[in-house]
C-alpha cells in the first residue's frame, strides 16, 4: 500500500491569504492543512504553510497558482 506524503505547496506571509487558498482547494475537493498559523497574522519565522497530499500537487498548483 502506497502512502501519500504530506508536502508544502505554498508558504504565505498573511494567514488570511493562506485561509483563502485552503478554502479554494476545499471547493475543488482537495484536502489541505495550515501549519504555523498565528492568530495575530504575524509570523517572523517564515509564514503559514499550506500543506496537501503529494497526489494533489499538480491540481493544487493549478488552482492556487503555486
């Protein structure tokens, strides 16, 4: 059984932009996850990572312009 890896498809400086991209992926049937969210919206250590399963990489990049 092959197990999909979870990969970072894009990194956002603004948590709201990350949430919008996550919603756009969900609307297109792609599960995604946000990591390094900061409720204030500021993350000096590199931003909010949008993660997906590797099997969805090509489609996700088309949807969000990765």
